[in-house]
């Protein structure tokens, strides 16, 4: 495993944060907090997926959460028609 990718990811995230910070200078404080929180969450997910590449992706998570509801709606819709 190459560990230079994690500091590279951090450097890229900080570069993106610096560029976005210039765009959000006059934005309310809540927007700045949300921007930094989303960047932090994205960095954390990126590091976790780098360290544990076999973790399920976002589409698999949505399928896990809503798959059963979707299949129930589809079968119920077929029964009505």
C-alpha cells in the first residue's frame, strides 16, 4: 500500500478548500461551516476507501437502505395494473 496517497489527498483537499474559501468570503458563516464539513466528510470517506477498498460504495449503501422498499413498491405497482 502506498501511503503517500493520503497526504496527497489531504493536500488536494486543502487546495480545493482554499479555492472555495475565496469564493465564499462574503457567504454567511453557516455556509462556510457546511462547506468545510462536506470537505471533511469527503476526505474521510476518501481515506477510508483507500485504506479499506472492499467497503461498499454509495450506490450499494442506498440499495441496502431502500432496496426492500423499492422492490415492495414495484411488486405492488405490478399487482395494481
